[in-house]
């Protein structure tokens, strides 16, 4: 399922380009407000980075099930002789992969515009982003599937999604803030990384348990 979604996306690049453009524009617009000649607005970088990631991820989620909604393809997938959790896992993995590709543009752009030492601790940052992508994609895929047939799904998705991913955003922002310090406390950073591991695990179990009943309804 994930490979199919990624192959279709790489042919059209519709969602990927939209997510990347949106994330880059968020960072660029904030740079005009916070960057001044001779000053470095490092303190605002974590918030701006995670706003760009979350908003671009939401944009991708809102389109994640569009192909399955057209021509009632989702019904065919549910009737296929395979585990229905494979549909969920494939969607979550494809969204996480697209978010990772977007971050390959957004993170260097943030470093360039704000002159933030964002690559000084690359391994913890990479772990942080990967875990956040997985958690966001897992939670988001469930709600995107639940709102598949709703006419107001584009409006309702952020309303129901953001309260659930607030702990993820807080963890990512606080850990990134620590990584940008002159002498970062890596113990504190890895605490938030462990928090994201627990968060991802809990929501993965809950999502696998509820996904089938949600899409059937």
C-alpha cells in the first residue's frame, strides 16, 4: 500500500510539491518578521520549524485518502483478501515518508534563513524528526480515514487532529530548543525522544485497534 501510494505520488508529485511549497513559504514568511540585519533570531526557530512541519503534514493528510474516495476505491480495498490494518500501515508510512522529504527542504531552509546551528547535533535531530513524523502520520491517518466521507473533512481534520498531537509538538519544540543551545543537555533531549517513542507506541496500538471499525462505519 505504501509503495503504491509513493509510486503514484512520484509520478504526479502533486501532494509532495504542495507540502514542500507550503512548508517553505511558512519559514520564509516568518523570516521576514523575525530576522533583522546583524541579529540572529535563534530562539524562535524551534517554533517556526515545527509549525511548518505540522502544517505541511496536515496538508498532506487532507489529500491522503482522496484517491481512495474517488470511484469508491476504499470499498474495493476493504473487500480485498488482506488485513485491513495493512491499509492503515501503508497510508501512515507513505505520509511519514512524504513528511521526511519535505523536511529535507524545510530544515536546511530554516538553517539558511535564520543562521541557526540546527545541524550541530544531527543525530538527535534526525531521531526527533523521524519519530515525530511516524507519530503524526499514525494519528493523522486514523482521523483522515474517519473523515473520508465527510464533506467538511478539510475543515474538521485539523480540529480533531491538533488536540491529539499537541504532546508531540511540545516534545519536538522543547527538544529542538535544547539542541540549539550553546551547550545542549543531551540527556534532556533524549528524554523527549523517549517520550516520542512511548507516544508513537501507544497511538500505534490504539490506531491498529480502532482503524477497521472506523473505516467500516
